[in-house]
């Protein structure tokens, strides 16, 4: 066993760490658009020589809007997935497990509302509408149409990914807007417990499966990864459209294509590469099957 996660401990920790939306982003909250929102490790805007400093800052803000909006979109399918898993387990007698998972679902619903509050505050201070891939219902339908273990693996990757984003890139970056940092800090507090619950869910769904069945589940996981990779390409285009609506088109088509390609890769790292490389995600998959982990290794280098 590579972890000591259990439902009573996770539930207790989650209860202690609970917060309310108004305590994080109240009705009068304002974002400071003179400062970046996203850490450079994720935004990857500082090295874009074809952009002026003000354009790089604008793109950073567009990326921040995309970041929290997409996490809201993801939680739109995490919520029904968790509730379906709870329903499947109701005939059992472990009510602490049920309570912990219901609390998980409740917190995901709260996060969806938190990110919608952020979108309202962002729109009040930003000059341009920013398009985001979707709609959430269509994304949820595609993702939830895969094998439950495939979906659970993808959710597990996302939950651990948010941990590394905050701890490695946001927590100690004092140059970021304080409100945006506080949003990510509170999201991280609860997602830290969700990642542990997801680990337990993955183990429950994988229990007793043959290598062939695990292979099929990873096939489904990779299908979801490919779906989101396609979404990253479209999102990079949306982001560039918003940037050019504010600052005008790039002087040359070569600059535009380079900017689009580099930002596509930045999105791939943010939403896929940083998750595929996460130690805890890899540990869970490796404990199920080292051969399936090797398949992930082959893919991860594409998203650096």
C-alpha cells in the first residue's frame, strides 16, 4: 500500500477546512488587473517576444479566466460521477464512506458556484468577452460515456494536478493578484481531500479487474485525454481571438501562428502534462498495473 488514505480521516479533515463562498470572494470583490493572475509556469507568456508587456499581461488575464472557467466545466461532470458512485454503494453499510463522498459532491457544487462568482467579477473589470470551450453539458456527456474507471482515473489526475499547480506555482508567488491567489488557495484546501477520495474510488473500481480490463480502462482514459487535447487547441484559438480583439491582430501571420502553437502547448501542459507527470497519480496507476503506467509515460512527453 503506497498511501494511508481512509474515509473517516478525509471526512474529518474536510469538515475542519470548510469555507463559504462569501468569505473568499464577496459581493464587492475586485480583481487587480494591473497584476498577473496566473503563475508563469502555467501561463507561459513571458517568453512571447512577439507580444508587448501589456499584451502579455492581457493574455495572462485571459488565461486566468480560461483556467477557472474550465475547472468549473470539469466539476460539472465530477459532480454527477461522484453521486452515481455513491448511489451504486448505498446497499453497503459503510455510512462514513457515503457521508465523505456526499460531502465531496457538495464541495464540488460549491466550487462551481465559486468559479461563476469569479466570472462575474472578471467580466466587470475586463474589456472583452472571453470564449471558453463547451458547453459543459456536452463535455459531461462525452466524458461520462466512458468506462467508470476511465473517468475516475481522469478525475484523479485532475485533482492531483490542482495540488501541484497551487503548491508549486501559486503559493509563494507574491506578484500575483491576491484575490485570484486566495481563490486558488481555498480551492486547493478542499481538492487536497478530494484527491484522496478519488484514490479510494479508483481502487474500488479497479478491484478484481484483469490486465485486459485495466488496459481497456486506460484506453478510455486516453480517449478523454485526447478529447481535452483537442479542446486545448480550440481554447488557444479562443484566447488569441480575445487578445486580438483588445490589442489588434499580429503584424505577421508567422507571429500569429507561433503564438498560437506556443499557447496550445502551454494549455496542454496546464491541463494534461502536469497531471500525467504527477507522482501521486502515477503511484496509483502503477499500483494497478506497471504496463498501463508505461503507456502513460509514452504520452506524457507530448504535453511538456
